[in-house]
C-alpha cells in the first residue's frame, strides 16, 4: 500500500497569493494555487482539512482511494474556513471526524457551520476542559490575584469594561442537535492505522520546561476562577514508516514539551512541524532556547522543516533562518497551501 497525506491549510493569519516557497526553496512537498489564494481570506485562526489516500497508480491521482478525511481545527469566528473551503469546491459530506486541538475561539469558530454542512453523525474529538468557561486578560495591568479564586459575580465589572473577555464552554446540546457526537479524551487517541501511516491525537502533554510555563489564562472551575493551563492542548502525530510529521494547534503546552511528548511516543525522526507555536510574544532568549532544542532533535535527512503559523509570530522564523546552518528551515505559508507527504 502506498499512502499519500494531503494537508490543506484553510485558515491562517496570512494570504500571500504570490508566495513561491516551492519554487524559491525547492519545497517539492507543497503547492499553492495563486488563483485560489487570491480569492481566500485570512483571519487570526487556524484550520486544516486532511485527506489520506491509498495511491493505486502514482501517475494517475484520479484513481486514489480516500481512506480518511479529517478536520483539524475549524478556524475562527469570521468563518474563513468555510469561505476558503467553498471557493476550492471541497466537500464535507464525507468527513470522518472533527478534531479540536483545544477549545479556543480561534480554533473552533467554524464548528457549528461545518456540522451543518456534513449532515450525518460525526465524532467531535476534544478534551473535557472544553466544558469550562474561559477568560482572557485584555488589560496588561491586571494581576493574577485580581482574578484567581474570584467568583464570576466578582469579576463582572472587569467583563463589562472589557478588561477581560470570556468564551462560553462547549455547547453539547447544540452539537448533538447538529448530529455531532462529542468524544472527550485525555489520552492518546488513534485515528488511523494502516500500512505506511498511523495517525494519533496526543493526550495531555506534561509541562517540564519551565521556560514554557504561563499563568495568564483563566477558567471557571467549581464556581471560581482558576489558572487555566489549557490541558486540552493537542497535536496530531502523523507517523510514517521513516519519519513523523507533526501538526500543532496553538502549542500552549510549549513546543519543547510537545516534542518531548512526541519523542516518548516514537523514536522516529521528525521531518516537518506545521501549526501554531504560540511564540508571538516570546522573548529572544526563549526563542534561542527553543532553537537550541530543535537542533538536538533526531531529524530526517539532516533538515527539519518548520512552519510556525497563526500564533507563532515572525521572530522565530527570522531567528531560525538567521542563526542556524540550514539544518532548520522556517516558513510562514499562505492560506491555501497544500502539503503532500507519502508513506
């Protein structure tokens, strides 16, 4: 069996119709259609459509057999995922499951509209932390003690003045009404296992690197606000015969913690990392530590390709491409970019 994985970036923060990564950098595993990109929309969000094919004849892709079709994150509230899907003529009726990397608006905004389009019972895989109401600081001067341990009533003035904003928990009743079947999981969750490829959703990722710790997110738990470590943060591990391709949502766990987790899962070399790195506000020192860590990885063919998008910031891309000896190559791909990997 020959396997082909097609990973389509449908929501990201940038649309660049004239981006020519394939041509300029000889990246034969990606494509970008300029016409489709010019009709696409960008927003602060992330969403992928992933197709897995059994390749019957490498010279005739029309004979490929679809084995699995996945949605990994659904874009943000401006519904760019649906717009960018529709202009390409992609269908959703044959989706096998929806995977949510974590319950934040910029990854779940298109969920209900996508469920409306599928029109069949479909699993929605996420973590039980999605049942929390979540809060995000918008006022820099707010301290942890202004929120930690407070009841919802006590922080209403902060909400009404937009010093903090909230996100409603997952609406299980609405999802059920749209034929969605929510499956909560804290552990590794296998999506596909065939000759040449195994796809697994990560479980909870241990937080061992102190540089990646944070305390600026909150959620309502047992009636009071508590620091939210976003334990629902998930990545998607595509394990081929010779290598691993990793897809992140926001990487709230931290990139080094996430890669520790993947290394414990499999000792195969990592070839590509695609998705959010959550480093837009990271210090140069933290980025340097992360780059040093990346240089210690077991990688495929002496080159690691990373695609820090969405919440990653440009600084990590600049520093990677400036400070290493072409062992790591970093790019911010446009909405509409398609990645192809074979196993």
